[in-house]
C-alpha cells in the first residue's frame, strides 16, 4: 500500500521496460507494495494509482477503462516528483533534447553533483535510487512521458515543436498538448526557458505561471540572444560565436537554451559556462564526423532533425530510411537544393522516393543500409555523404545507438 498525502493507494506498475524497472527500484526502496503487469495481464481495474510505461498510448482500451473508473494514471517522472523532493530541470522538444540535457549537465558539473536521466535511457526513478545525494537531476522528457503528467519542474526547457510521433498521439494537437505539460503546471516561483523563434512555444508560455525566459538566434528581444558576434544572456557577454557554432545552427540553439537554464542556478557564472563549453563533447551519432566527407547522424529520428543537419553542408548525398511514424516530409523543402542524390532503405524507402521524385531529386532505393551506403560511397565525387535516417530505427535496429554503431562498422569496413 502507498500512503500519499494521508491516503492509502493500491499501485499498478503497467508495462515492463526501462522506465518502469526504475519505478520498481524506487517503490521497493520505499517499501511500497505494487503489482507489475503488462497490458494483456490486467484484469483488475480498481487500482488507485497506475504508473504507465511511456510507450503505452493513453488511448489503449485498458487505460481508458482505468480512467473511466477514476484511476489516476501517471508516468515514472510524476512518481519521482511524488516520492522525492529534489531540484529537477526538465527538457523537452522534438529535436535537441539529449544534446541540451548533456550540455546542462556538463556545465553544472563544475559546481554540483548533477545527474542526467529520463528519456536518455537512464530512468529518473533509477537515478534517484542510485544517486540519493545528487544536487540536481536533469531530466529528458518525451511526449510519451508528459502526456499524462502534472509536474512542477524547478526549471523547464522547451526547445521546439514539430509534427512527430503521430503513430502514438492521435493528432498533432495531442502531441503539442503533451509537450505543454512540461511547463503547464509549474508554480510562479519556477522558470520556463523557451525558444522565442518557435510560434507554438510563444503561444504555449502565454498562459503559464512560471517566469518566462526566452532564447533566440534571430531576435534581440530574447533574454539570450546573439549580438555583434557574441552570445549574450541578460545583457552579459557569454561566449564568442565561433565559426563551428555558426555552421551548426541547431547546436547553437541547444547551447543558448542551456546557457539560459544554467544561468538560473546559484554560483554558475559566465566564466564557468565558457570554460565548461570548451570541454563539452557533442552527443555521439549527432552529426558525428567519421572522416572529411562522411558524417554519422544516426540520432536523427524525424525529418526536422535531418533538415537541421542538411543546413550544415553545401552539397550532400543523403542516406536515409527507417520506421514510419506518419512523418510529413514537406519540412525538407528548403533544404532540397543541397541534395545531389538520395539513397533510401528500410520500411520508408518508397515514401522517401515518392517525395524526392515529386521534387525532381534523384532517389535510389535499397533493401539494406549496407547497400545504400555502399552505392553512395561509389557514386560520390566531391559531395558530403550524410547518414541522417530521418525516421525511427525500429524497422531494423533496437535504437539509434545500435543503428549508429552499425553504420560506423559499415564505413570502416569499406574504408579499410
């Protein structure tokens, strides 16, 4: 039994996996009883509290029946907030979450014991158990985790919103509403960092109680902005805008979001930020350079991340493909002039070919990533070969990390 705010609750942990394995650790440390079941094992709908695995859609019949019975359905992040009073920084967005979480964690580590957790593959509940004395927890939050959550982060960070995961959310509005839950329930004593250039986020923060702090690459109105070759925050010069940052606009936005967040933490000065940024190592498989003309962007799981990668180059042979989540490819329109040729593989290869041919871009299709890259390598003259899948990995790989490692192996084999 779980006694929360004086009420005894019966708990169901629903859906076995990484997130809920962490939930079990936390519940057992608290000596709380629970049932741990998969969807097809549920026969009792009279629980008081259900901790839903993030991948389970809220429209599943089991979830709907629980909700009809007035059962409170939450995810692991909300349980973490119930059981532990810690300093939490939450980060969400369609792209850039992992990089921003890593940046914030690295900068804060100069003065604090800080843990990165959440959707990066290390659940927040497990992190709380294994790092009980940590000062700050930086939590990557997916729309799956946020869709049923009512949480009050000390600092929330909203990076961007693009149409994604429409195989999980019924509509784009459902997806936006899920993202909004990161800041919707924050108290007035807390802070929300948001991207001023994103119209959806501008609207989203208008009705929240938390103090809004904006960042922007294009507007001087933002609290964190670019002026005269430098990144400024609160009218203080933070870092010089070097050429490598100019060439990676999506990474620059993650840096600006991170500067905005860490500047709210006591003791983090512009000098500390500058020094920590110098030693930051970018997230693996996010536009990772293999040699002078091959880049591994296996972390790209939607068309917007591929578009951001294409912006970094002049002429590209694009290798892409993966699991279809009902993505719309029209966002690529502005980047199409950069494409010399496209090599598509996997479940989405025909979808990619149809779109590219409609836009007069040559697109070849293949049964495997091996075949696609090998052909791109032999066709190449002066172009960059960019592996930026544009889709989730689940048609052929367990996750983007496995996909990224596999691509490296293919490349090294051919180069040898």
